[in-house]
C-alpha cells in the first residue's frame, strides 16, 4: 500500500533569482504587517477609551465658558481601564502558556513518528531570519531563505504541502492561518482517501499537524488580546493625567 504522506527536509537555501527589491518586499511583508496590526489595535483602544471618558466624565463650565474637569474623576476612570487591561493580560497569558505547551507536545509526537528522518533532529535557530542576505567579497549580495521541513500529503489528483513549525519564531513568518484553513477544509477529503487506501494510521499525522496549527492560531489570537489589554493600560494613564488638556480635541471627535 502506498504512503499517503511524505516528509521533506528543511534548511538554509541560496536564492539565485533574488534582488534587493524582492528581498525588501519579503522583509516588509514579514515585519511591517504585524507592526501595522498592532498600531491599528492601539488606535482602536485609544478611540474607545476616549469615547467612554467623554461620556462618563462630568464637565463643568464657569461663567466665562471655561470648562473644568476634576482630576480625581479622570484617575478613577483610568484605574478601571487599567484593572480591565490587567485582567485581560492575566487570563490570556495563561491561555498562551497552555497553547505553547500543547504545541511542544505535538512536536514531540511528530519527532517520535519521524525518529529515523532528518526532521527528528531539526530545530530552527532563533537568530536565523526567514529571509537574509550576506555581502560577498566582490561587493555583491547573496540571498538566502530558511525553509522548514514540510509534510506533503497525497490525495487523488492533488497534494497538500504544509510546513512544520519547530519554535515560536516560526509563528511569525510561516503562513499559519492559511495552513490551518487548508488542512481544516481538506480534512474530510484526506480521511476519505486514507480509508480507501487502508492507511487510517496516516490520518492521525494529519490531525496532529492540524491541531498543532490550531495551537498556534489560538496562541497568536491570545497575543493580540494581550496587546489589547496592554493598550488599555497605556491609554488609561494617558487619559487619566492628560484628559484635561485633550478634552477640546475629544469634543470635536465625539
């Protein structure tokens, strides 16, 4: 009976068809998108905090139409936001730790399964970026790409190729969501195929890798939630002590 999957080894490979523009584009795609996402989250939390401050803090006007805001009210409301943010961070930190533990357990299962292959000794070095370049003696650049081992699943008329993460650094620059959705969408098709091939044991490898990616997805969502909590804590200090001077601009927005 034929195998329904095959593992390919990873490593650091030269890229002869690369140039500075392609290298910069890949570097920006890996790093800038995450920075932009965190900036959007922070701005969203800033706007929500400002909206609540605007409608919850009492504004008194003097006879000269000069607004007066009590600092104690701002500090009290800011402390509520800080407490809320801390609670989010505490809960999601536990969730992140649980997902990391599950990830390590599934990597161990795959290592045991492929003990006789190169994958069992594979572990990405954290200091190696996904895309890199080195300047040669002649002044030209040599470009490199780091590739993880891959599991190639065979089905009728199609193959599914999924990279195998090994360390937390892989969470940032591997196509995590795309890989998980692909495996989730093709799960029933692969199950049907291994049944016809009498290779039901192979299906557990598929499920192990899919659940491993599920751990990564939940971990990344938890990290975003932690940043949301952090954003509320930072904004609570900003609004608690500077809302008095920020009020005219907040009034224009809301």
